C-alpha cells in the first residue's frame, strides 16, 4: 500500500513538468454517503448527509486531457454517531474533456481519518473515484462524483465485520 501511494504521488509531481496549463481552484460539495458491510450488518444502517471542502490543481496536458489533484476534507460514513467517518482525502483523477464545457474523470483516492472518537476505524482508506464536470462559465463549474471504497475502513484487529465507504458528491466550484 505504501509503495502504491508513493508511486501515485511521484507520478503527480513528474506530470507537473509536462503540464501545458495549470489551473487552481476551490470546491464545495454535498455528500450522501453510507457503508457497505460484509457480512451484512445486523443493525439499521442509514445514509449520512454531509459536506466536503477542497482546494485543487488541474494540470492540463492538452485541451482534452488533464490531471486533477485535490486536497479535500469530507464527512462520510453512516448516519449513526458510531459510524461517522471524516477524512482528509487526496483524489487524483485523469480528466478527459468531451466538449468545451463537459469533462469526465476517474482515478484513485487516498484518505486519512481525522476524527478521534471512533478507535474501531483504520487510519487509512483507499477508494476509486469517477465523476463528471460541467463548466457554467469559464471559471464556475458544477460536478458530480461517485467514490467506492476498495479497502476495509474498520480495524481488522477489533471486528470481523468489513465496511467500505461509498459516497455520492454534488459539487460547485471556481477555477482561478
């Protein structure tokens, strides 16, 4: 896992050198999240509504292709207080523009937990992210993303249950 994270970070820094256009910005989003349990949970598991806030850098390789990196705080997990999970995340998405206003992206996301109350959660999480972005003006955009956890977010030493986050985000942002 450490080698994978290091490889992703190195690829991001190397891509900066070949980027033709670099854009910065901020983004806010509404989260609708929940946990998938394996085996199925014996308790009621409701979704959690939360928020995400981020700063990002978009490295444009051409008019159609860019690398989008972001540092994001996100409120995720389930509705029950014991199932809430807040993270500092770093999604890294390869974006393809299909028109002047519309682009699609996909990539990995690494996360670090930021809450102290729930010791039953693991420190790191890894997810896959897909999304679409629509430019309203040259600076303002709306987007939608879906992320699904690849790794178990529960501490394996404390429980036999396995839980993975899945989150739908509806965002609004500005590129500077």
